[in-house]
């Protein structure tokens, strides 16, 4: 079945630095990818929709200058957490939509810890 | 906002069928019901989805009521590895884009 690869699996960074997370669709083209974040013991919260070749659409309350999303190709979307702070520490998950199919495929997630 | 409500937790004995209910009373006629599960610190895993008819695959069965206002996910022979948080999701059309908005899910614990 379709596979979505997310990298890195975990990252630790210092406060004030930027972190980039990659999401790749390995065997299909994804015109749309989604980014979620999840705090401990909570559900996934949709952050933004990433559209290939156009600007991402952010959910209400998500700062677009803080969470930069780039979807430059049909198989790759990146999320950059800029000037990370401890409150940005979270589990970030991407998902990809394969056109013509009804289901979304999810990556394995990235655990970000900001010191 | 999520369009589904689920019990926060359930227990089931190993080897028994696990039946997970979900209410989606505001579902529209062309909206699908999806089920995913998440094991700790992993990405959600697709289980099954349906529109009107009951569905079955190698993982589970999905029973959707005739009025489509609720559904039940059935794991026929639960194992310890089925312990996870199960999410029932209605695909939402927001600003022209189809999105999966997660609710709080049901934490299913399979007991030996």
C-alpha cells in the first residue's frame, strides 16, 4: 500500500533555532498534504493544508510565519518550525492524499523537543 | 470542529469482539466515515471507511446505521496489539478542501 515517510523521527533543538521536518509520499503523487500536531494525551490538531505549487492554507490560530510550509513537488512537503520555543515541543504528523483514492496516508510522526 | 462523538475509553477481553460506537448525527449525504487508530507515539493507521453500506476488510468491519447518524467499528477477535486510540472521523469539506478533523477518540484497552 501507499507509504508516507516522515523525517526525522525525533529532534532535539535549542530555543531560538529552526527545525525542518520532511514528509514524502514514496510511491504516489500527493497534490495535497496535511500537517497535524499532537500534545501528550490529546488528539491530533490540524495545522495546515499543503498544496503543491501554491501557498499553504493554515487553520485558525496557527501562525504561518512560525510554521513555514513548502510543497515544492508532488512527493515532498516540508514544515519548518522557525525560532522554536519550548512550547513548540510536540508530536508533528503529516498525511498525504493520493488523488483518486478516498483515504489519507499518515507519516510516522516527528517528536520535537525544544530545550 | 470534529463532527463525531465517541466514548473516551473502553475495555475488551482478548479474543472477544471489540465494538466501538461512534455518533455522527450531523453527517451530510456525501460525507464518508473513516476509522483510524493510533498506537502510542506513532502516526495514525488507516482501518476502514464507508459511506452507506457496511464494509469489511482484513482488519475490521464497519456497520453504518441506515440513517447514517452512527456507526460501529468491529474488531472481530481482539488481540493485545489492538490496544490503541481509535478515531472515528467524518471527512469535512472546508473551504473547498476535504480534510480529516480528529475528535478525541476512544482509548481501547485489550485485557489478557
